[in-house]
C-alpha cells in the first residue's frame, strides 16, 4: 500500500496545481505555455485522483477501522478529481446549461483555489505524518 500512499500525495499536489492554474475558459490551442494543462491530461489526472482517493478511503492504517484510513487525503483527492472531471466535462460538452450545472459550476468556480489549497495542505500533512489517523 506504499504505492497508493505516494500516489495519493503526488496526485493531490498535481491536482491542486492544476486546479489553481487551470483556466477553463481558454481553448487547448491557447494553452501552449505548459503541456500539463492539456485536456487529456486533465481527464487522466481527474480519473486517477478519484480512483486513488476511493482506494485510500478504504485502506486501513495499522489497526484502525477501514473507513478511517487516510480520510482527509482521500476526500481531498476525490474532491479534486471530481472538480477536474466536471471542468473537463463543461469544456468538452455542447449541452445547454441547466439549473443544476449552473449551481455546481458556481460552487466550484468560486472555491477552486480554496480546494487547491486544501489539496496542497492535505498532501504536505500526509507526507509529514504518514501513520496519523485521518491524515
């Protein structure tokens, strides 16, 4: 499970970086300054963050309950992955806005930098305290 420990830290940092600097309004051709901002890369990081977060959520640490293992990094990874996937979906779809998507987009767009900061903090704390419950 050491692999998922490092993968969780890496993906939280990477997803936090992408959330902090990703401009959802620009097209893929306009973002030639950094290759990691491509739409396919955003999709892969979003999927990997959600999957790793779910695996970490149910992997026990020592003798703790399975649901308690790495709660904060797992929840942060799932949240960051969902935000990235929703942003990818919004950029790639041509479906008209509905009331629900407008509400979700308003909630995510206003808190995207806060979620990114939470991902950075969770990754740093998880790296510094690997055996602490909830971290």
